[in-house]
């Protein structure tokens, strides 16, 4: 392999790795929400999109709106504020609408979150149109960095490191701390947990907020890489669903590993047969269902 | 005749009169409602009577539309062109249904919907990639041809043929629901373990229902391609799959007439709201939320429920059984 194709190969692999990071963060959020609420959060993509939009609005729109063009909510602030706002919005939905559906078939939770996603996407489309908005990464993360074998944009390296850290921290929180033990107990038997004096309804709301916040963080991280558009979440969520089917919703680590792995495979496909890169994840899902119907990480939900 | 059949007969009589009252309702609008009504009936066969939710139904509608359309463009002039293209479209939809259903049925519950959604993306991708589907442009100018010597290019002739095909489709779905096969499907929906213990292979019946539902959705798609002369990527998109969920939910899941009512409302709403553009999505999303939160039975379901409640209240108290008095000799 000549040097240039190796460069192109590595570049596509990096793109794949970054895609994998987003898949991992989103499917972890889905797994966490599914674990405790027993619903598939179809709003996940819209919440991802909303956070990216909030970051963009903070950077470019808030100042002019308030008549002070110099006022900007910078990237770092947005990385905290946007997920917090999206999570608050999500928890409000959970408290007012989702909560009423827990005793019913999970179909209704699915349809409700789907309706909320439609309202959010339609609303943002109405307000900002479908054309993509650019988002400049912060100055400190602009420009290339030498990672030994090739030059990479600093921001992309930052995204990979940051999302891996977030994934590991989430895993630690859920699998190795007291709080995580409560959450897992809530997944197994919420009524028993409540009998031990834990306020399960509040825990459910906070868990939903946490899962949504993960989508929000991913959204803000994605803003400088993808175009910020109302449709950015929906198409990504379709792929994340396939990831979740392959990896299963049973384990957080499983969601993370599958997400990263599939991102890499997608990057590889871009080198070999670019047209198929948009569906390769779905094809792998179909193959996985043929070979291992119960999912790669076992445990049927 | 059951009440459902009576109401359906009334609707058909009204539909027969539509071309005689020009200016009241456009026949084109009624034909659109009939196509989407059948589509929603097909979806309801799965959601309402089998208890499976699919986000892949646009794939069946679109596949049949593309196959029927492509065949009509090539062989539309042949006297047997219309029935052959129609049959090929339905068969193609059933085949795609078998492939998607066969894979999705391997996982239960919450995964089922996600798998159908993901697999329908492959169909969408193929529709963009293939040359015979027209890629981004879709198929346009599909000729209507002729059926049994009737020239379908006349809107009035097409209208009555479409009405006849629509009635056949609806009565077929009604027949399936009330057949022993349909009863087994509902038994599986209500309690899978019990149906299995009675000796029914639940997975096999669910797959059969899936293929049947896909075929009826394909029937609607073939009719739609013939009536409107065009098939676009929108027909295989997730957006269309969503609309059919909404139509069924709004009209009443698990009722026979509900999907028709829901389809008429959603198609009407789209015509009416065409001017507000992106806000249509918001309105549709809000209807979803309201339906799921406040009236899960849907319009027809609420009416049926209200009638049942009234009938129960009107019925005299059950006659008290005579107390058994021990006979003392």
C-alpha cells in the first residue's frame, strides 16, 4: 500500500472512529433509559439535534437577539448548558406525559416519544429551515495536531478522547458505584427497591434526564463536525437503532463496544465501497440476526 | 350484516355518487383516501389484530408501486398489462415482507419495531441506487393502460375501477380478521404463551400475518401507482411509514373502519394544511401525543366503546337466580 492510500485509509478510519463515538454515546443513553423506563426513546435523535442547535444559537444568535452582538455562549459553556437544558426539557416530558404510560404496553411510550420528536424536528425546521448551519470549534481546538503517524484536526482528537472518557465514566457510574447499584436494582425490581426506601419515581425521572443529557453532550460535540440541521438527529438515530439491535440493550459496555466497532466498520466501507457506507450497519444487523438472533451480547430484553 | 358492514356499504354508496356531484368532493381526493385507507387497513391487520408494530410498511407500499409502475411503463399497452403489473407488485411486496418479517420475528417486543425500521432503510437505499426505480426522480408518467377493455385514462372509469379494487381489498381484510386464522392471530396477540400451549406456532402465525399485511400494503401501493401515475422516494420513506401509524392510531387500532377514518382525516389534513409547510410535522406530532395520551382507542374505538357502555347500562339487571332452598321433607 502506497503512502497516500495509507493516509486516506487512516483518515477514513478516523472518520469512522468519530462516528463510532457518537453511536456509542447515543446507544448508551438508549440502553440506560430502556433499562429503567422500559421504553425506547424515539426522541433521542431530536434531543441530540436540539442540543446542537442550542449550542449554535448560543454562539451566533443570542447576542444579536439581545442587541449585543459581542455576547456569545462559547463552546465550553454550551457543552454544559445545552445538555442541561435538553435534559430539563426531557424530564418535563417524562413527568407530564411519559409517566402516564408506564402501566401500558411499551408500544405507547414508543409512539409518544415519536410524536415528541416530530414536534421538535418540525418546530426547528419551521424556525431555522433545513439548510445546515456551520459551527466553529473553539480557537484552542482549531488547527491540526501530529498524532505520530499522521496529522489530524485537533478538534477530532478532542471528540474521540472526550467521548471515550464520558463513556467510561458512565460505565463506572453504573457498574461500580452505590448509585449505579440502585439503578440496576431498579431495572430488576423497582417495587422491591421502593420498599427499601428509595424514591423510585424521582430516580426514573433523573435517569431519563441523564440518558437525554448524554444525547445532548453528543449533540454539542457533533455541532462543529456535522452540519447543524433539524434532520441531523433522525438519520443518526436510525443507525443507532441498528447498533442497539446488534449489541443489545442489556449492557452499557456492550452498547459502547458495538457502537465504536460499527463506526470503524462504516469507516472501512467508505474506503472500499463508498456507496454502501450508509447501509452497511443495517446489513450487518441483518446478518447478525441470522447468525445470532439473541444479539451479540446475549440477554433478551 | 354486521354494523361494520352496514356502515361500509353506506360509505360505498356515497362513494358511488361522488362523480355525479361535481364540485363537492374531488374524485382524485377520494381515490387518495381509498389508497391510504387500504394501506392503513394492511397496517392495522398487523398492529391491531396481531399486536406487532412495524416501521417498514412504506417499504411494501413503495416496492409494489415501483414494480407495478416500472412494468406498466414497459408493458402498459398490453391488454393484460394492468392485472399482470398489479400481481407482480403485490408479489414483490409480499416477498420483501417475507424477508423483513422473517428477520424481525427473530427478536421480540421492543426490538421488533427497531429492526423493521432499520431494514426499511435498506429498501430506501436500494430505491435510490437502482436504475429501474428512477433514483432520486422516481417513476413519472406511468400509463394507466386498460382493464377488460375499459380505458383507465378516463378519470371517471379509473374512479370506479379503483372503488371496486378498494372494496375487494377491504372485504379481504375483513374476511381475514373474522376467519379462524384471524382468531388465532388475536389469540397470539392477547396471550402468546397460551396460544403456544394450545399448539399454535406463534412465530409462524406472526410471520404469515406480516407477509399478508405486506401484500395488502403492496396492493394499496400498486393501486396508488396506477391512479396517480407516479412513484417517488417519499413512498418508501420513513415519513410514509409514520403516517400510516398515525392514521391507524387516530382512527382506532384494532377496529375495521378506524384505519379508513384515520386515512381520510390525515389525507384531508394534509390537503388542508399544505400551505403551512413545515408546521404540518408539528401538527402531526401533536396529534400523536394527544392520541397516545388521551384517547388511545381512536375515533372509531371511542364510538364502539361508548356504544358498548350504553348497551350495558340499558340491559336489565341479570335475573336473580332463585335461591336454592333446602327442601325439608
